[in-house]
């Protein structure tokens, strides 16, 4: 059985999404890293967290743009028309995948935050599952088919 550590500093709905999607794995939620060598993968639940080791994190921007502590606010106030999420490894930083979100002229800040959170909750658990299984994935296919990886193994999304 694979073991995952989710490091968090405050509650995040991504914790529940990962635990639900990876029910076949042992998932420990920790506020302080202890012996991280006993885990197959470490996931940070918040891009503001600091962690010295290698972990998977979802950043709310299309890195390298807005590599800040407030990327959503910075993107919104700068007037960009495209932002998104980047799922990457920390230390060393290596991008795993990115997904764009278009910012319409009439979009409110709260709506952008909700869209980013929704994509993160849908995509991050699936990507973590694929990393643990050492399987390839197509982010566009996962997002566009509408099942979000909760189908239990359909042929259209390769879960």
C-alpha cells in the first residue's frame, strides 16, 4: 500500500479530495514534517507552505508567472486574461502539468478563486494517483471529459 503525507497549515478542501480519490492509499495529514522518508509521496495542501524536501504542490498561477505568495490577487490586479494552476514538484522545482483558466472582462475575483479551487480539487488528486502509479496522463482529456476521475475506471479518461 502506498503512503502519502499531506502537509497542511490550515484546513483545505484539497485534503478531503485527495483522501477520497486515493482511498486505496494510506494518507496521513500532518502539520509538521516528522520522518518523511516513510512516505512514497509528500503533498503540500497550500502553495504558501514552506517545506525543504521534495513534494507535490498546486500553485494558483501558470508558473513562472506570478510566483508569489498572492498569485491570484496579483494576476487579477495586473489585468492578465489567462491564469491557471501549475502542479509541480518542489525542491528542485519541476513542473508536472499546467491548466489554464481564462479571465473574462466581467469576472469577479471570488469567481476566479472558486474556479481555481475547483480545478485544483478535481485535478490534483488524479495527478497524485498517476504519479504514485507511475502512469502517463493527459490533463486536457481528464478535464474535458467531465468525469473528473471519479468514474472508477472508464476507458475515455484512462483512470
